[in-house]
C-alpha cells in the first residue's frame, strides 16, 4: 500500500518534470562543490608546514577560492529550495483541486456514510501534513543522495582501504533507519485517523451547539472529546517516539564510522601514506558522508507521516464517482412536465426495504401532494425524481425520456426546489438569491423577493440586498433563511417544482400569502408538494398517501376524505 501511495505522489510530481530536473541539477552542483571545499581546506592546511614555512600567497588564493565557492553553493541551495517549494505546493494544489472536484461527483451514498469533519480533515489537515513531508523530501533527499555518492567517490580516490571500512559499516545505519520507518508508518496512520475523528466531532458539535446546550449535553461531549483526544495523544506520542529513535540511532552508527576513519587515517599518516591535510579532507568527507544519513532518516520519518496522510487523501480521490451521465442525449431539454414512475423499488440500506413497486403517472401541470407518516418515503421519492439516487429497480421518465439517459445538470435545471432545510453561503443577500447566476436585473431580483414576501425584511438589513450574511445565514432567523430560498425559485421558475415542507419555518400569516404566490407560480407547472400540514394541500389535483414505501391512497382532497381511509385518519388527527 505504501509503495502504491508513493507511486501516486510521484505521478503528481511528474507533471513538473522541468522543475524536478532543475532541482536535481542544482542538488548535484551544490553537493559536488560542497565536496570540493574540503579539498581546498586540506590544501590550505598543507601550505602551513611549520614556523616560518607558510605559503601565504597560495593560502590566500585558496581561501578566496573557498569563499567564492561557498557563496555560489548558497545561491544554488536557495534556488533549489525555492524550486522544491514550488514543486511541493503545485502538487498540493493539484491534489486538493482533484479531491474537491471528486467531492462534486461523489454519490450521495458516500456523503451520507461519512462525517463532514472527516472529509474536511482529509482535504485540509491531511494534505497539509502531506505537504510538510513532501517539502522536506524535495529539499534534502536529492542533496543527501548526491552527497553520499560523491563522498564515496572522493574517498575511494583518496584512500581505497579506509573507504572500504566506511562502506562496510554503512549498512548498519540503513538497517536501523528501515527498522524504525516500517513501524512508524502504521503509527502515523493511526494518528491521522484519530485527528480526523477529532475534527469530525468538533465540526459536528460546533454546528449543533444550540442543541447541545439546550439538552445540557456539555459534560458528555467533554468526555467523548477527552476519549478522542487521549486516543490522538497516545497515537501521536507513540508515532513521535518511534520516529525520533531514527536520528540518535543513525548518529550512533555514524559516530562509529567517523571514529573508524580517524583511527585508520591516523595510522596511515604515521605510515606516511597520507598527509595531515589529506586526513583532514578524509575526516571532513566522513562527516559529510554520514550527515545525509541523519537527514534522510529524518526525511523518511516525515515521509511516513506524509504517505499515511496521502493515502487517506487518495482514498477520497479514488472513490467511485456517481454513475456518469448518459452519452448521446441532447444537452438541451425543455421539459413539459409529464412524469411517469413505473415499478420503482429503492432502499438506502439494501437489507431494509423502503420503496417497492411504486408506479405513478403525472400529467403536465398537475399539482401532486405527497403525505404520510415520517419514514414513509416522501422525501425519498423526491430524491429519486432529482436523481440524487438511482432506482434499484424500475424507471422514472419525464416526457418519455428515462431520466437515467439525461444529463443530471439538464434534468435538475428543469426543477425548482425549496426544501425544509435551508442552505445559504457566505456572501451578499443578492448572491444567495442568484447563486452566482448572471443575467438577472435588480428589478427582477426585487420582484422575486416581493413575491416571496422577503423584500420587507431585506430592506431592513443594514445594506439591503448588498448585506453580507455569514455561513448558512447565521445572522438571519430560520424563517428569513427559508424566505430567501423561496426567492431563488421565484426568480427563475422552471417547468417543474418541488416544495418539501417549504413553509415549515414561516409564521401563519406570511405562509398564507406565500401559498397564494405558490398557487400562481404552480399554474401550468407540474408540482410536487411534500407537506405534513394537510391544510396546505387541499387544492392539490392529486394527493398521494404513502406508508412504508407504498401508495395506499390516491385522489383529491374531497375524494380521499369520502373514502374514510388512512388520509381521513391523518386529516382528522390534525383537526380533531
């Protein structure tokens, strides 16, 4: 799994091959020049033979050469770091864009089964952690590898025997780093999952804080949060502890290597096989050779965390999208409003039946009211009409077109929808009414607001239609939010309407006025009205009485009352 995740990361990074090539060239140049500096330092030392035997001219030239090279190395590393940053944040941008794009195409089944906070955690926190590991990798990995290879080459050139000692001891450092890395990956994955659970819980509690306080559930929430926090603490401490073993362990091995080089080098100097300056060069190389192992071990630790987070992000990106739109259907569809539901069966949980063998034939312009107890399938039928879910069996057609053979966007453009649950975004009142759609004049927007009886309260806002409202309309009442949602539909009335408890949060006086506006709006348009207050659906052409996913009764208000069936029972339960 880890190898597959790394391949996916490299595939994203591969889009920026020019920047990667530039970074690698700069890494090679800076590393090789860094390896040349100790040679100059050794030459400078060898020019100091003893008292009164110093080659000042040669020493000065060597030192000046060292200064120029060091400045050039610093410039190369600065450009390399900038390039690495660009690669990292381009990859992170692409991953986030692809993740958010996938969210727009995921089936509702996925969103229903996942907590909002968990999805947010994958797109925000996990991608940030992934970026940190990737950034460290680009900034240190290339340079470290080039330094290791370069120092080995120079050491074999200077003294073959001592270089062999270094090579023999090196695998100890690699084995220790590998041993720790394989165990830290699992722990970092547990840490990421616990962080996701914490984000999901906090998001849920903040969004429902009024309910929490109303039912005095603060203490219980604190206990739950403490449990999640303890789990996150344990996972984080263990992951950090195990990963932190890498650096001191590899440093211990590296110090052994350095001591071995010093010992064998000293014997070589005594035997006359190496000068003091040469030993200085070799010791410098031994230090430079072992240093990248410490850095790479740190990079590996960060990469374990990054790959664990990246794996969760890729799980989201690779989720199966909703069934694609049918290809070959004309994009433009101007529905008249004839709806046919034939032998439809559907359930959210396939082990529990909901709607079974439902059939319905609605003609253009009819007003269809859907009533029944909670859980009878009223809203589910709306979800199927809008193709938020696809039927398990049977089919739904509009004007003879099977809706599974229509573009979803085209299908939904022919429906106007007002739900009991309101949705408003951060922005002006005008933006929330138009939802970013262009081509509407101020006069049209005001006319729609007046028809929805929202104009009066909008005028009282500080800046009228230009007033900025917070996320989900937090500074508006529930009734005002619902009026804005009704105004959206009033602004552009499509051929078919869905009103799912559209006036549930509105006072009775305003509701009567809006019902009159709805009646005018529904003239000649096929309308589906979900309502619990049966007084609002008396004028419907057809009333569907649903229970347990079946239509028990069907007819107009007077006919159903005369039958003295389930509808008669529901109606009298409200009017006593």
